[in-house]
């Protein structure tokens, strides 16, 4: 039987991304794509930036190697 110990459960809730946008930042931050999408924790290499206008992620514009 598995019982959850509430004292040791350290699950943090992720911030709500509703209304936020993420901008693609390719290698060296020189990506020239129009990669602005709704922010999502599922975006590749997503970084939440609460103090900036855009979060960032990688759209694959410079390849995946």
C-alpha cells in the first residue's frame, strides 16, 4: 500500500501562462523566424521569463543537432 506523506510532498504549481507569448530564440539568439506562439510548458527548451514581454523557446530554425 502506498500512502502519500503530506509533510514531504514538495510539488510546486507552475505559473499560469494564459495570455503570455513565447518568442523563438535560435542558436546565438539570431533566429530570423516569426516564431511567436502562445507560451506553453510543452514548447521545446521553454524558459518562462515573468519579468519580460516574451518567454523564450526553440522552434528548430537552426536545426536540432
